[in-house]
C-alpha cells in the first residue's frame, strides 16, 4: 500500500482490509469515532495475549488506561479530524503498551512503529485504522551496534594510550644508548680502536632508526587520540622545502637516485605549523626514496590563489588501483614483500594525511603500476586556527584515498 493510499481509507475498503489482516505480519486495529475497538486481528492477540472477543466494543482507553492524555491518544484523535500520523519509534518507543517479546527483556514494552489512518467516506471521518509493526528486534540490534561502536572506540583509545606510553618507555633508554655511543665514539672515556668505531657507529645508527620508528608511533598515537596541537606561524614554504631537500639528499645519493626539487623563485608565505609541514614532507619524500630503486624522485611546489600544492613524484613500482583505498590505513602495507625488504611501521602515510587534515588541507595520491606514484599535499595559505575541523568536515569522502607500505 502506497503512502498516498494511507492518507485516508474509504470505509467501504475497511472490511476487506480487516479480513486480510488475519494473515498479515503486523497488527491491525480498527476504532470507531469514540475510539472504541471494532477490529482486532490475530497479530494483536498474539502480541498482547488478549482475545478479540474480550476487547471488541470496548473503548481503547478503558483497555489501556495509560494511553489517556498521552501522545498516542492525541494522534488517534487527530485521525478523527482527517490527519494521518506515522508513528516513529525514534520519537515514541511504542504506541500500544504490549509486553516485550520473549528474549528482549531489556525492554519494558514491545518497541513499535505504526501508521494511524483516518477512515470514512466523502471527506467525513468516522473512525481510525492503526497498523502496528514490531520493531523490537531491529531496535535491539541497533543498540548492540551502538554498544559495539562504543567498545571499539574505547579499545581504540586504550590502544593509542598504550602506544604512547610504551613508546615513551622505549625512547628513554634508546636515547641514553645513543648518548653513551657518542661518548664512546668521542673517546671521552678512553681510546677506541678503528674496528670498535665501526661497531659503535652501527649500534648508534640502529638505535637512531629505532628512535625514528618510535617517534612515528608517538605521532600517530597523538593524532589518533586527538591530542596533537597545531602551532600556527608565518613561514616561507620555499625555505622549509629547501631544508627538507638538504636533509634527504644524502639518502638519494646513497641509492644513486636523482632528487629534483622545483620551487618558486620568490618566497611563498603561509600560516601553518612548520614542524608538522616538515614532518609531512619528510614522510612523503623519505617514503618515495625508500621505495624507488632506480630513476628519480621529485618535489614540486605550486602556489595558487589561496593554496599551495606540494607534489612528490617517484619512478618506483607504483600501486595497484585496487589498493589505493588502503594505503592510508594505519599499519598497512599492501605488498608484504616490500615490508620485509623495506621495513617500516605502516604509519607514515596515515600520519601525513591526518596531519594534512589537521592543518586544514588534504593529501591525495595517483599512481600507475610499474611507472610510479604522485602524492599531492594541498594546504591553505591562511587558516583560522579555530576552524580547521570545519574545513575537514567539508571535504568529500573521496578525498580520503590511500597507499601501501609506509616507513
């Protein structure tokens, strides 16, 4: 039956509908102009354990006194004036005070949705038809889903706190190890043989690598827990990009790769968090250098009217189109052989995208398998420090694409 048909029911159709109601999986209640019961189908008998013979002819408010003065009575009386009401569970848990079905004792009453429809002829309304549906099971499942979501959010918070706590616990002794290595290498406590210098350098390099991994986990834990703060300042993005180039150039030279950086000849001033922008660029360029074995890696900056774009391209293995939705997922590396050979936590890209969002911008990816990958970081030239979350909310879900292995 269409919604239009439910606006009012011709009295001539009522007997046929009442006869049909005996096989319907919903309650069909018919009332006269005094709200006395004139139709009560088998579904209502099963739901209430009240026989039709015991209620037909009785006023509904006499059978269920608690309905007197309620929103249910008001809706029924509006029907006598010609108004149809869709009784939604989300606003009113039930229309008729029936017991909850077996197995759903967490509810005091059966949860219901209903249609309340005027009946009559030629615009004259002389009764009400009520169609009642039991939605208890659906409501219980929805509650279970909400509870599961709360538990998942609680578990995620606990995970973030654990990562942050353990990372701090690991970073402290590792920093001490690096400090003692530097003392030994500097021969502050006595001479060191050449071979010992080599071994000490390797130990220090390994410790620094562990510290960088721990810092990545800490960054993710802070962003994931919503505790990462943004400190805005006016800065020259060109100078910052040059600093990142100088930092990563030795890594490119060590792999025999060309690192090409194309920047505007003039300053590009923007209001952002310098530390976070630097971290994003280091993550993206470092990731490109890690996964590119031959060819080149490039960084190109393009200032626009109200944005600045940073595009990082590489000639690496590229990413399958089917995997682009996964690469920004935490701890994800779509090619497990690369995880074994390249290492990494799988957090570089997730952290970078979340930091980009935190700065009021976005990070997207394009890739062709076998030819390379391009990441584009878009940042506004100026951001109201109080509004970054609104900029994020306006972003379309499609902008949250993704990529594999992370350093």
